[in-house]
C-alpha cells in the first residue's frame, strides 16, 4: 500500500542520513534555513506584496484622466503593495517639477526594494554552503575509506571501505538535495 511505501521511503532516508556521518547535521540545518527563507519569501512576494495589476492600472487611469487627483492619492495610500507606495510618492509631488516627481519615486523605490529582496540572496549562499558541506562529507568519507585500506585487518577492510564510501555518497546526495532547491528558489524569487 501507499502507507507501507511511505514508511519504507522514510526508513531509507533515515538510514541514509545516519550513514552520512557528522556532516549531515550541518546540511540538515542548511536545509531548514533554506525552507524557512523560501516559505517566508513566497508568502511575502506572492501573497502580501502581490496585487491585481489590471485593476490597479484601470483605477489609476480612470481617476487621473477624470482629474480626480485627491481620489487617486487616497487610493494609492490605501494600498499595501510596494508599487502603490512608489506611485503614491510620485503623486504627492505631482504639482512639482518632473525631477521632483522622479526623485520622490526613486526614494520610495529605494525604501521598497530592500523589502522585496530581503533575505533572497541567502538562498544562493545556503545552496553553496550545502554543496560545500556535501563535498566536505565526501572528503571525510573518502578519508575513512583510505584509512580502512591502510590500517584495518583484511577481514574488516571491506566493511570499513563500504562505510566510508557510503558516508561520502550520502553526504554528496544530501548536499545536492539541499543545494539544488536553494538555487531554484533563488532563481524564482
């Protein structure tokens, strides 16, 4: 059944994690950080900062062309998404020179862009760290393997060699399983 398959998969993942050795824990921490940042950024960008662009532009067009500037200023002030705050800053200076309007909008954009880009660069960093931790675990596993060939009795060589190779491959796999989604989330966000 599906439940048995899921339990078998979870058991396999737990065993692979255990066989991966010491460097699996930092990779797990990197993975948790990755998903925390990605979930928070998706929530902010796609739920909190998203808006109906067509409705916003239609409302702006209709009120501006009707010369109802007070109404459009109130409308943009009531909106919670970054573009509305940028447009609002420009509308407050609409009776000034074009340079003043541009300066106001640029200033608002400089305030809004950090909110949009907040923590997103960390996704790339976490991906790189996870990949390097996987490589470090690979090196650690290979050291165990070579140590087994050099220092262990012939009867135990195969088991120690297999343990070292298992550690190396599991760290590589888990490092990549963290790094790849991190880079994909970074590209999307």
